[in-house]
C-alpha cells in the first residue's frame, strides 16, 4: 500500500508517540542508532540520613500533637474569666480544616511544578491529579468529620485522658466484628493483646474513685461524674473510634486502587470537609455565628484557635511523610507512644487525678498495643522472608 501511514507507539517514558511508516524496509546492513543509556537510579539513602529523618519525624509528631491535645482541651474544657466556655465544636473543626487546606495546597502545587520540570506527564497520578471522584473524597470527609465531632462532644462527659485511652483501643471492635461476623481466627498474641487492653480499660473505670478525695478537683472540672454521663462519653468515644476505623479502611482502599498523592488526599479531604462544615455551621446550626461572637467577646481565644489549626496541619504533614518514608509500622509505634505521653501531659498540665491502679491500667492497655504491634512486625518479617525464598526457588 502506497502512502505513509501513521502508527501510534508508546515511548519509553509511557507517553503516546507517533511513528511514520512509508512501506519500505530498512536495509539489513543498516546499523541502528544506539539507544540512549538509561539514567542512573538515585543512590539509596544512607542509614544516617534515614535515622535523622526518623528522629525529625518523631519530634515533629510529638511536638505537634502534644500541643494539639493541650490546645484542644484548653479550648473545649477551660472556662473563660466570665465563666463561659467555647462550646462550638463545628466551628473548631472548620478552623482546623481550613488551616489544613491552606497549608497543604501550596506544597501540592510546588510538587506539581517540580514534577513538570523533570518532564513528568501528569495525568492520573501526579501530585495534584487522581482518578478518584469528588464524591469519594466527600464520603471520606464525612466519616472524618463524624469522628472528630463525636470526639469533641465526648469531652463534655469524660476527661481527656479517659478519651485518649478509649481511642487507643481500635483493635477491639475490629476483632469483635471479625470473629462474630466474618468468622475469622486470630493468633494467641492477638488474644493476649485484647486481654491486656480489656482488663486495663475495666480497671481504669472500676477503680477510678480509689484514693481520690471528693475535694480534689482538676482544672477541667465541668465534666459530671455520674454513671450516665460516663456512659454517654464512652458511647461517643466508641462512635468516634468506629468512624476513624471507617475512614482508615476506606482511605486504604482508595489509596491502593487510585494511588493519590498524600498531599492530594489531605487537601481534597479537608476541602470537602470545609464545604460540609460551612453548611453545618451557617445553615443547619448557628455555631458559625456564635463562634465569631465568642471570639469578639474573648479575643484571646483567636490566638489559641489559629495555633490549634497550625499544629493540626503540621501534624498531618508529618504523619503523611512518616507513612511514605518510614512505613505504617513505624507510624503505629510513634502514635501509640505519643498517646501515652498525651495522657501524661494532660494529667500534669490540667491536674487530672489518676490513682496508682489507674496508672497500672493505662500501662496494661499500652502493653496490649505493643503486643499487637510486635505481632504485625513479626508477620511482616515472615512475609518478606517467604517472598525472598520464593524468588530464590524461581531463580534456581
């Protein structure tokens, strides 16, 4: 057939290119031009660099989230000089999500420019591009907000250390539903971890009045001590824990399926959270207007609100970086130990009282958490070892 035809072909970098074929064959003696040598892969990061990166990440997460916890309890629990309290959790979440979006957006765009300068074709997997639909980000934002809202409301009924302890027990509902609904079987290490956590939580509440005098009060004294209020606080904490589990599981599914960048995931979730909170604050409730009026009446609250939003955004950035650079297991260890120090800082800073039995109960919960982390590390190590053995068998 005469005339040139166009045949599309894929170039080495994955983009679509065009090749011309005039219907003639090349001479067999023609020496093809040498293909360009592949660019050398970047050298692996040294142990010293990775250790320094891990230390900076740990310090960043600890500093940001310890300050975040103090500011959250201070804003939601401590009364102002006139006796009023900042009781607008929707407005507080709005400030937090706005700060998260404003901080991560320029970072995402900067990474976009760097990728384009290096010649990357940004289609579905660039720093600011993804095949995920907007409604999927909106669902993530909704479960994320429901978890935070339940957590904030629970502080009206239970103390902050109690809430942190309850939210450290994510594996309890997971194992309960897995065994009851899906008939899954678990190892003795997992049952040992559950036994430590369950016993610790039971002891924490069963012996909460042991050695505590009625006159002893903390700086945060608005929570009621009756059983009904404690039950409401526990239920709200469990709702928050369930929503966090739904958010995490859905997030993992979307990440494995669509591979969004961490910056895009953080920005899109918070963007939709802001849109939903604007409706909740100014259409469904009056918390938006009431929050602004409270700030005008108590200007010192504005500084705490802005600082709260800043440390929240920085903490999220450190967490996303830790997942990518250090892995999920390292993040589990860091966040678990961070929760213990969060309880300790709340007790020291706000004067909450825990008796010796309750401290032992807290220790039992964290022993259970570290048993679970150790089991995951052991399973991951065996998985890698089996993978290497299979590869070795194939090569032989």
